């Protein structure tokens, strides 16, 4: 039997929808992941939670965790199909397990490694377009009550939007890293071209970066300072910079077009849940 009253459930659903709107304004992946897990745990009422994302080898790694043993679980790695989280990632299907000792998918080695005692697990896939990029997992509902269908629907709503925000933030990170790389190339060109000032542009950029971080400026502002630190009076150097900037703009435009082409709604719509009206993602059997 559900422990959520209709009022409580709809209040929690509104909270989830309001919070997911705020995801779009978070530009740092670590901050975004921490916000997602904390929101999920507090809304559903779980003792602990975590987000695991696939790495290049398709292994699940704990990118963030919430709870008393959060720091202990982060170094652990989950193979595809291993444990409840691995099963969810491999199958693309949710798991609601209210007695882990009776479920063959449960892997006790994580409890043994962290000293945490798991009683129940609620785990949903993070899906972007047709790919599972990771899982969102909650552990032990507070008060010893079981996870129910309403908890699952709340977590699905959150995970659906979270997956889109995660992928968009990753793309933004890649674009920012590329911008920084281009800046470093331009600084190198300046140092090479103006031999009498060799190393000067790099030192200016270094100290500008240190000052910006010391003052607590945002990454975007610091990037602007780095670009401004390259201003020189040498006409030939400026010409070279303009040529490189034109090339950079063309490549950046390509990145933006690529990002827009990848925008989607996450998981494809599935059967509608009669209780909430929420459409759950289709999962391959």
C-alpha cells in the first residue's frame, strides 16, 4: 500500500517539475549531478542515493552520491549487468526491490566495501534519445516503508529530464574545453611570433587566470579575461590572431550545429500510467 497521500504525491511531483526547470541553468556537471541526487533522495524520502554514468568501457562509475557512506562508494566500479544498478543499465528497465536479500540481482560486495546496510533499492535508467547513459539509484526509504509505484513515477519524471540536462552539460563542457584549447594555441602563436616577448603572453594569461579564480569569478568571465589578455600592439600578431579566430568561429559554429542536432526529448514515450498520466519510456525486453 502506498504511503503517499494524493496531496503529498502531487506536491512532490510539482517540486520535481520545478527543480528540473532549474537544471537548465546549471553549467557545471558535478553541481548538476549533486543537485539531481539530493533532489531525488529528499523528494522520495530515501536515506541514500547515487548517479552512476557509463565510461568509455561501458562500466558504471559513481559520479556523485548522497548519504552517510557517500565518500566510500565513489571509488567503486560496476560492470555491465552487475548488481541491481548494472542490471538496470544493461536492460534499460527500472528495478523496485524492497527486500534485497531475496533478490538474486543484489550484489552484497558494495555493502561489504562501504559498511552500509542496504534493505531496499529503487533504480531507474538515465536515457538520452535511444541510449542508456547511466542510472539513478535510491537506497532505503526512510521509516522502513517500501518503495511504491508513486515513488517510481516520481523518479522516472526526474530521471527523464536529468538525462537531457546531463548530456547538454557534457556538450557545453566539451565546447568550453575546446575554447580553452584554442586560446592556448593563440597564446603559443603570439609567443612564437614576437620573439622578444617570448613567454610574455603565456605568463599574462596564467596570472589572469589565477587572479580571476582568486576573485571567485565565473568560468565564462575567466575565459573572457584570458581572451582579453592576448591583446597586443604588434599588427602582424593581431593579423594572425584574427585568422585563427576566424577558424575558431567556424569550428565553434559546427559545434553549435552539432549540439542543436542532438537535442531531443530523451526517452521515447511509452504506455501512459493511469495513476499519474506520466508516460514511461519504452524498454527493450
